[in-house]
């Protein structure tokens, strides 16, 4: 018998060799119908894999992240199987599950190509194969046999992957129907659960991500266990197109890109700059009770600074290459991170235990070399500004300071209506410690501090292995926007390693020298990404305190432009942000155009308004309409802003 422990702590005994599916059946037939994979001792695996020793188990449905990953992993293989039948001689690269679906990189045979016109027949072939309910069978083979098998199939890319990337020993493959693929799993037990299929796009992708290698065809798709789920997803995609921050940002004149300036380098236009500055002001207000000290550090630094910090070794390939000056052996780098600079700020004078916590904040602009194919609006850029801070604390202060930063991030989420969020404790991969710096003792201490802080705050957080920063574990926050998409925003990280690498110290109460602990935190993450997410969450309808233009003043005709200017002057003097639309256009056109710009209020002025000193108010979206004095309207706007910001005082 084996003892199986469930997530709620309950324990049941089963015969040795029991499978996840049998465990689900023992609980409920309905659960057995819905479950797609299981987690055994924290590792996601197939439902038909035998469990031969005591273990913890979690049963995953499609609704779970692990369940989706399993479902879409098998769907990627189903796509490849369909392509193999439709395009004889096709070569296969990599085909993983991703956050929303899956893709497969392929190289069609000479004379063949795959375009959007081919999507319907690919989808039909996938549905046809899924209906066969083919079992997905795992085989463990030697490296030599794997090379032989994929060479015989003419799969040159698979053979290269086996020879160059995989260690000698046993290699797992999965077979469904006539298709076999290299894979670690996990997979569905069979393909029959895949009911709804959609191929979403096709793009080019270099083999192994190397621009010097051949370009393959990357085919993206998504699948679901029910057609209704696919229909809902397609509706969400249509809504997402309307909310695309690139489209709305252009309509609202917030930001732009210029090929002459360079790919992935956003330019904030005047209205976007106003919005960005107000975001910064908001965070400064939130930080006032915590005694942060703001600094400004250079946008470049000596290469040795990043060698010392470890960023050059761990992020070198993602950074812009060193800048060589005329001085011999003098090299600089565009700043990839703010933390090394803040370590130098800490070190510039002696510190005492009485000085800690020392909270150093900066809206620091950093630079990363993202591949051009991965750039996307403001969410993936080559330069961005982090709302960064580094807090230097004594070891006994870590937990309290970590909790303070949880409070700050949750207050930011509440302010912007991100009510649907989850937290993730990102730990190092215990099986790949070479990716990280620092001793086991330091890692265990810092990981324990994060878990304790979450428990103290009553914050439920999932644990993810292998997602830590190279210098320490972290707590990441993921929010779901108004249409259900998941975005990673705020982060807090505990770091025992950088203070050691920079030889930072403070004088303890007993006059000995101690090394501080460093906490990294960024509630927004970056101003660029946060703005993009906020645009898509609100569809550009920002809260009144934040929006660049609160009011559009619309004179009915040129005769009333002078009165409109008088209204605008009054609003300007009373902290109401307004624009005046004095174009020689009909009032209906002006209303439509300013609706498109998401201006929350419009005031229309004509003969009556000019004669009586009034404005006719109209809310965005055809909401409330009323006539009042300009004084009353300005008071209304300021009262609404004050109400939105009252919790931040």
C-alpha cells in the first residue's frame, strides 16, 4: 500500500501502482471525467503513470494552469501529427505549450508553404485525429536509439537537438497514431479530450532563436475541451483587439515609436508624459509614510560594476554590448539594472544598525536587448523605467519590511481596480543550482522569509520552482484584467547575495561589522508595462485623477470660441485639465472625435451658455447630461478626483 496526501492534508491509502486517474475515480466519477493531469510530489505527470511510493498529489482540471499546460502540450503534438499527414516531408523543430495555447516550429518541404489560407484544413485534420481518441504513449529509449529513429524519419532538427542538447542516457518520446516526438511530457492520456481547435496565426522563427540559422514557420494554435470555451475565447480576442494599447495609445496620443529612433524605444508624447508623471506622483504619495530616499543614477555604468554584481555573467546576452571608449581598457554598459548603482549609494559612507532600514528609491531607466521579433508595444521594449527601490535591512527586519511592501503593492492594485490577482513565490530550481549565486544556507533563509511574510499577511501564494532571480527568491504578483488575461506586475525580492558581492556592511550594536540584507521591489514593475496593462484593463477609460484630459470644451460654432476660451481659463485656474476643440466642425463630429479620445467629460457651449455663464455637461459614453455654472462643474470635477484619491492621503 502507498499513502497519498491530498492538498487539504488528508491522507488515503491505495494499492501500490495506483494511477492519478484511479485516485480521481475513487473520489468521484465527475472528477475523473474532468481531470487532465496530476501533480505527484510537485511534478506534473500523466494520469496513467503508476505511483509506487508514498506521495503528495494534486489533481488538475483544464481550469488549472497545470491542466492547461498539459492539454496544450498534447495539442502541440496533435498539430504536428496533422501537419505530418498534410505536408509529407515536413521537418519539426520545437513545439511547446505557452501561456495561451501552443505553437510548433516547422520547416515545410521544398516547394511547400503554410499560410493563413491553410488554417481551415489544418484545424479539420486536427479534429479528425482527435476524434480517433488516440492513446498518447510514452517510451524510454537510449540516446543512440533516438538518433537512429529520428534519422530514419528524416527529422534533421530533432537529431541535432538530441546530439547537441541531450545528455547520454534514457530519453523519453511520446507517440500518438503515426506521430512520435521527443518530449519530457506531461501529456493527456489520449487525444479525445480535445474538442475545439483554432489555429490563430503563423509567423517566422529562426531555428534555436539564432538569426544566423534558417528561418522556420511557427504555427500558433489553441484548443479547448468544449466548443463553448473556444467561442468565449474568440470573443475575448475580439475585445482584446479593441483594447490593444498600441491602438488606443495612438488614438489618445500617449506614445509613439520611430524606426529612425530605433526599434523598441518608446517616445512618450505630451499627454502620455502627463499620465506617466501622475503615476510617479501617486507612488511617491504611497511611499511618504515609509521614509524612502529618492536618487537619480546614470543610465550607463562601468562594465566591472555589472561583473561584480553578477549581471554581466547572467544577463550579458540580453544586454546591449559594452561601449568601448578611446581610453585603453575602459568599457561601459547601458544600465540593465538599477540595483548595482544603489549598492554603490549604500556604500558611499559608513552605515550603522540605527540607519537601517535604508530605503533607496528611483524611477530608473534601464536597457535590455530584446530580439526584434519579441518586441511588442510598451509590454516588450528595449528601454523602460522601473519604479525601483532597494531596501537595506538587518536580518531581523526582513519579514516586517517584506510585509510593508506587500501592503504597498496591494494598495496600488486597489487604486487601479486590479481586484483579481494572485501571488507567486518564485524559488530557485533545486536541480539546477548553477544558474544562481549564493550558498544553500542563504537561499533557504531568504525563501523562508518570503513564505513567513506571506503567511503573516494571510496572502495565499502558489510556489513555482525555477522562477527565482539569479541572486534571490521573489514574490511576483499576477493580475487578471477586465477580460481575464493574466499579467505579471509587481515584484518583491529578497537578496542576501548582492550585499556580499559588494562587500556592504553596517556597524552592529555590539560594534561588530555585519552584512545587510537587500530587498528589491517594484510595485508597477515598469511604467511602460504598467501603462500598457492599465490601458487594456480600462480600454483607455482612466480614472479621472489620472487621465491626461479631463474635459473637452466644445463650442457649437466659431461665434462662441471667445466664451470657450474664458471657460478654459477658469478650468486651468482651478486645476481642471481641459482641451478646447475649436475646429470648424459640426458639434456631432466633435463629440464623436472626443469620445474616441476617451475624454471623460465634454462641456458644450453655445448661445445660452455664453449669455448665462453656463456649461452644458456631457459624460463620456452618452451618460449624464446637465447644465450648470462653470464654477459648479469645476467643483464637481475636483470633488470626484479627491474622492478617488482620499484613500491615498
